C-alpha cells in the first residue's frame, strides 16, 4: 500500500478521501477539527519545522495538499493570513516532499482565471481576480519549480456529501429547501441563486477517484490538468436540478443577478474549462450533473453519509 500524507483531512475534499479510502496507508492531518483516525495528526503547515519533522517521520510516497484557506471571501478579508497559509504553507510542504522524494498532488482552482476568455485550457494565461486565486497561482508555481514529481489539478465547484466541519453548496441548498418545506404553509423567504454565474460543477467522489488514480501512477507525471464536470451550469439551474432529484419543491428557489453579490468584484461570472487533456490521460469518468446528483441519492441510501460520523 502506498503511504500517503493527506494535508487538510477534515475539509470537504480531504474528508471524502478519508472516508472513501481503502487502498492507501493514509496519514490525514488537521489544524483545528479533529479526525478520529488511527494515523491522524495535527499539523500547522505555516510552521516550517513542524512540516519538515512530520514528513520526515512518515516518509510518505505521496503528499496530497488539500488544506489551506479555501474560502475566497475569507481570503479577501485576511490576505496576509491567506498568503501565509496558502503560499508559505505550500512552500514548506513542497520542500518537505522534495526531501523524501514524495509525489506532490496539488488541488488548485479555476479561480486562477478571470473569466474573460471563452474557454480555458492548461496553457491559458492565469489572471486571478481574488486573493484566493492569486495564492493558488503562486502555490502552483512553487509546486512546478520545487517538485520533481507533481500533479496540479485545477478543479471547480464541488458538490456532494461532507463532514460536519464543512458544507458543500449542494448540502446547503438541500438544508434550506428542507427547512422551507417544513415551515410550509407559512410564507418563507426564497432561496436566492445566481442565474448568470456559470461553472462546471463536479461531484466530489469523482474528484476523489481522480486523485486516487494520480496517487497510483507509477511514473512521474509533472503536469497540470483541468478536472471538472462536462457542462456549464448556472447556480440557479444547479439548485433546481438538485431539488428535482431529491423530490423537494422548487418554488422556494429564486433567480437573482450575480452583480448584486458582494463577491462579484473578485469572482468571475463564467468559467468554461477544456477538460480534454484529463479525459485523454485518466480512466476516471467525470459524471454530468444529473448522473452526479443521482449518485448523491444512491450514496446516501447506501450509508455513505454515516461514514463521516465515525471519523469527524
């Protein structure tokens, strides 16, 4: 079994890797939110000495860096902290990975782009609008220049189930729609969703499967790939499809314009990604929105959500 250090094991991506894993000798880390896992440990990636000591003790074959500050609004409010965690923390992990010869897998974001182009591929120039996007650009460069064996995975809005420490867009919409249904017939305020913000939503389990495949690769990859759902969808349409799939009323979903949002200044309206490179290289299929939402239902029925309660 490959020995894998998972940084950020209590976040949305990390928690799904933890509960899905049956293939690797996994060493998840957390900062504040504890993980009930026999090999879990606390780690502050902004502390260089702690990072180097932890990696030297584990001697992982692969490091998956799913940690850091991942909420763009929080990064805008505290740019210095975002830089310390997302940039300096990544530098420490890259240095540690190089010291033990570990592959470095770096989940990045479509927010490295500004949305002005019709479509983006791996060679498109980056131009982030946000502090978060800028920290990802700088983190990517540290990975490229400092790692001998790496993969940068630029992805997009993830949906699916997660630990109690996080909440995906899908979980938030479901919670709001269920609460609205319980309040009926009392009049309730509608759930406001953007009708003109478009992303290629990806089921978190498909992203986990992609990362697992990249961990298993025997030879160095040293590439950047875009991994996202196959089609653009507005946030409003996503919410409506989610309601339909889970049998919840759509009447509470209201469409609003993205320009009315505070984050409109630092988040692109439309990000279209060319994922053909990933499709050529990887075996993992990325499901479309309808198949992905149906998979969420199936996973819940099969007890997937209960696994989180055992660990988080």
